[in-house]
């Protein structure tokens, strides 16, 4: 009986713990990281000029409202890392989920610019998700 109790205890603990560790993450997450050529600030967000996989230049517009609250669709990481600037886009189950932009602390850095105001520019920031061309 003394040998049976520890074995039963081990089996019981295993039965309790195994389901916690065996649950698979049901979300399919995909991340793409892309170098930035130039990032333009605007009162409504950021215009990011980047290099596509075919070595052409692409552009995306990211609304500032994505960065204003916790759990939003965007995050900015400020720093002086030599790899900056670049961005990472996250997709969850095939749909856009989140963008993280890594930028230089110094706004005088050549990677920064200012986007001119205008009604034709404002329409680009009125989006709910990103669909960049890579």
C-alpha cells in the first residue's frame, strides 16, 4: 500500500498538469520584418517608405490612433540601435493584427521626415488594417 500511494499521487498530478501543457496555441501567427528607408510624421500618423522584396520601394500609412491606447494595433519602440529603423507586422490567423515600428530617438536623424498637410494625404490614414505590398 505504501508503494501504491506515491504512484497514484504521481498519476493524479500528471492528469491535472498534462492538459495545461498539452493545449496547442490555436492562433496561427505570422511576422514579417522590413527595413525602413524613411518615416514621415504627420498629425494623423506615420507614412513609412520601405524596401519590398523585389528591391522596389513601397509605402504604408499607419494611423496615430493605433498607438494611443494599450492593446491598440501599433507600438513604437524608440532607440539608437544600428539596425533601426525597421518595422514588424504581425498577422493572426491570416488577418492583420499589429504593427511594431522601431525608430531612432533623434528626430533629426536622416530616417525622419515631416509629411506635408493636405486633404489628399488625410484619406490614407483613414484605415482599419494594413495590406502592404511586399
